[in-house]
C-alpha cells in the first residue's frame, strides 16, 4: 500500500507539473475552480488502483505573489532557477522570488527518504509561498 501511494504521488506530481486536466478543467479554471481528475494508476506489480483527486486552486496572476524556487543540487539546476527567477521578475515586477537553495542550502539535495522530503517540505511551508517551482537539471 505504501508503494502504491508513492507511485500515486509521483504520477500526480508529474501530471500537475505538466498541466494535465480533464476537458472541463479549462472552463472551471476560468472560474477559479479546478475540476476533479480521475486517475487509473497501474503499479509496476500490475495492481490497478483508481482514485479521484481535486487539484489545488489555480493562481490567476503572479502579481504580488511569492514564488519559491527549489533546486535539488543537481548540476545547473540553480542556473535554470536563477534565470527563471529573472524572467518572472521581469514579467511580474511585484512578484517575490525566494530561492530556497540560498535561504537554506541544506535543502539542495535529492531528498532520498520520506523523512528528508518531509523536512524540506516543512521548511518550504514556513516561507508561505503561493507557488513552488522545482528543477532537477540532469
């Protein structure tokens, strides 16, 4: 069951990062709502688990928002995040960019364990960001 949850979390993270959504999601997004998404997760052992997930509310603008940039320490991820921060600041002058990799360098790692992931997540929560963007840059 724990493995199934890890795979579900991974699948949801990838899908949300890629902007995957149902046909009605675009219409609901215009109203500031996100449509529930139906998922069929096939675990490598062949088990199938069906679940429904309500996506987090979408942000309509970055003006005045706080964006946290998370880098896991892999080569050039910080370069990508620095450039992204510059571009966001240029397009949205009132956005606050927080480079987590500078405010707490101990987070610049591949978490490698649930305990370390939780520690990093807890730190990020203290920053109260409106949006978190992460980079691997392999």
